[in-house]
């Protein structure tokens, strides 16, 4: 065959080139096209005369197949696979490029993807409809029983039982929506630095009780394991989900290994980053490649009817992905399964931030005034009745504009608002405007789906409090009490703006026992935090900041938050433009904790009784 090839004359060669279904180009060293066969001209939508001598304008990578999209003069696009090799042309080095039109193949692949997507959506829709219809049957059926029994025997045992069953059905429905939000990576997370080894050791009793005596649990915890950053509750739920799946795969008997390690894991952009790996390995039946391909799809399950929702792995996948990590499954039929969660390494301080709850002996105010903002009449009526029953004084508003009108004539302690409001502002914007009108106002937002309005990079934005819907009166009461403990009736929130790290640390430490303290080292950072945190109660500003004078920053803050209490610190007090203004206190450096507490007391940010406890 090689001898026959050597005897091909130029006419035969030209025929081979011209009739080749693939486009063929010879490109010179300067990038000019030296030869283009008819197929290549058709791909580019240009004649041979136009092609030859023109500059190709495409990068040619020798030895590699590259995917490109060609734009023809008529505006059509063609998907092309291109490969280049080195050749000689009339005694000069050149490149021979072959181009294949793959548009039809890509279109078919896209159609297949759409078919698969619609199959997944159909399975999701059917699963949601199935589970919700079951739960609605529980709720509606028991409420109907409740209605009948209230007319016959309102104090009878069937009334309580029907109410409890309806409530349980509603709770399960709420749990289902949270699982779906986890899969879609839209649930608000509260990430913290986590010692995974300590978390797993703390779960050991729970795992053994849940998995039963037939499953032997082994933990292999890496020494000196890095900390990760994650929502602790969701991470515990993910590990428990994987352990329960493993138990079911082993039919209640086998060996479950939970292992941790430090690894370099490729992120979504393909770059290797430090990560903490949590592997859950079982000795169950394993999964086929077909099952593996669908393992993360919601409502996909290989378990029998009534033995699983198919949401466990999809919930884990959504949580880990939303946390900036990824999930891998390694399994084969008869060889068990291994699921590994890769979570980003925590690169903050070695010491874990401790969430401190205030130890407040202050009694709650006699009546806490709540401004309730909710556009749905049914939800507004329920929320109003719940708040009144809990002892709050309630004023209603259906939207943000009406709420602001009411704030012009009334003082409130708490703004409780839906996030999605009709009109010109949502709940977040309302909270920002309201906090400027009434500094010190506590804000609690509620939503069935926070989405991008309050969740950034998968995390609940700093400075906001969220009560997910649906909620019970007890959950609302717990959230409000915690909010009020952290507010003016308990611990205020102070922003300390100081560029000297040693001075800033000293001030923060002197306040940390009785305040929530935020820090900023520049005016720009302070203004950014001010816009992000609607519930600030006072700002302590050093006058000698690197990017703006302290009194200029004070003016910016007062423009954003009229009436915001300010403490200005400087060694040159008489130079301060704001030293005589109401709501502004000036401290001359050096100052001690007693002087700082006195300045806060004069601004009514700290009452005298609590000031004594700071010493």
C-alpha cells in the first residue's frame, strides 16, 4: 500500500484533496492560507479566491484536536473540530489543518441532553407531587376530622390526635421543601470554622443508635486535620444521610468506615486547593455505572416503595457544592460504595470562633412593639395572631411603603418583614431604610425562599436574621427573643474603626464581653460594613485613618444613618469638626476602658448598671 501511495501523481492527489469531506487548509509560517479545498471553503462560507492569501486568524495547536466555532459572512455559526500537523509546502515549513463539521453531532448531543434533562425534571415533578400529595392527605384529612370533632366533642382525645397528626404532616412537608432547596443549592447556610474530627466523635452515639447493632462503625481520623468552613448542622445531616444510605445498602449488617484526611482537591475551575476530605465507605452491594450516573438526581432511588425518598444524596450534593466543595462516589457492583466529601480548608485563625450567647439578667421590656410587614393576607393574619398571643404589640403593613409611613408616627422595637414584598422595595431594602429612620431597630426577615436577595455565595449575608417559612409561633418566639437579647435590651452591636491593630484589638477586647463588636481598619471598609449591617448601634472612629479623616467619615455615616451615635478618638480633640454635635462623644488618646464606657453611657448605648459589669 505504501508503494502505491508513493506513485500517486499530482492530479490524483488534487482529486483526493478536492473531494475530501473534511476541510483541508495549508497555512504558511506567517498565518496566510496557501491552500483551501472546497470543503474548507464551504465551512468558512468563502470562495477559494477569498481564502487563499488571507490570514486565517485562528490559533493552530499542533497535535491536538480543538473545538472552534466559525462565524460565516452570512451570520451562521458552524461547530468545527480542527487538528493540525507540521508539513512542508513548496520547500517551506507549513501547517496542514483538517476541519470537520460537527454541528449536526452537537445538535444531536444537545437534543439528548434536553431529553435527559426533561426526564430528570419529570422525575423531580412526579416525586414532589407524590410526596406532597401524601402529606396533604395527612394534613387535609386530619383537619377535616378536627372540624367535625370540634362540633361534637371539642375536648375529646380525637381532637388532639387529629391536630397533632396534621401538624406532623405539615412539618414533614416543610422538611421536604428544605431538602429540595438543599439540592438546588439555594438554602441559606451559616458557615463556621469546623473541627471535623471533633464533630464526628460527637456524632458517634447518634450514629450507633441510628444504624443499629448490625452495623460496625469504624472511624479513621487523620491527626492534625485541617479545619474546614461549613454549616455545622448541614454537615452533620450530610454525614448522617450517607451513613443511613450505607446501612440500607448493607441491609442493616456490615462495616461502615468514616475517614478524614487532608488533600489537595480540584475546585470548579480545575485549580488544586487545600481541602478536608470526609469519606464514608460501606461493604454493601455497590452500584452499577447506570445507577452512579443518576445517583445525585432528586427522587432517584433504588430502594423499594416506601423505603426512601431519593433525596438523601441530592441533598448532600447540593449542600457540599453550595459550600464550595465537591462530592465523589466510587463504587462497583458487589464491591461496596465510597462517598467522599471535599470541603474547603479554613484558612482563618487557628482558634475556632466561639459563638457567645449573652448572659443577660435584664428583664424583657413590658411590651415589645413589632412592625409586621407581609403582603399575603393569610400569612399576615396568622403572624399577627401568633405575635399577639406571644405578648407582643403588633402593627401590620402590607408592603414597604405603608410600613415606612407607619414608622413616621410610631416607634418600634422590631421590624418583622417578609423578604419578597410588592412595590418599590423588598424586605432587605426596607430593613436598610428603616434602620436609618429608627437606629437601634431590630430586624427579622422571613421567606419561603431567600434566593439571591439574602444569600451570597451560598451563605446568609452578615448582619441579617432570617426565619425560614413555614414557621410555628414557638419558632417565631425563640427567634425574636434571641434577637432582642442581642439588641438594645441586651448586647448592642458596635463598629470599631481603627487602623492601628494593637489599639483596635485593645478596644475590641474591652467591649467584647458585653457587645457584638465589628472591626474595620479603614474608612472604606467601615462604610462597606455600615451598608451591609442594618443593626449597628454605635460607631467608634479613630480620626487618623489612612484613607479618610475620621470626622469626614463621621459625616458620611451621619448621611447614611442620621442620629447614629458616634465616639471619635484622637490626640487632637480641638481639631474635630463634630465634637459639639449631638450624639457625638469625643475621647482624647490615650484613654482607658472606664473612659470608653463613660462615652457610650453618655450616648445611651450602655446603661449604668451594665457598665458596672464591664469592669
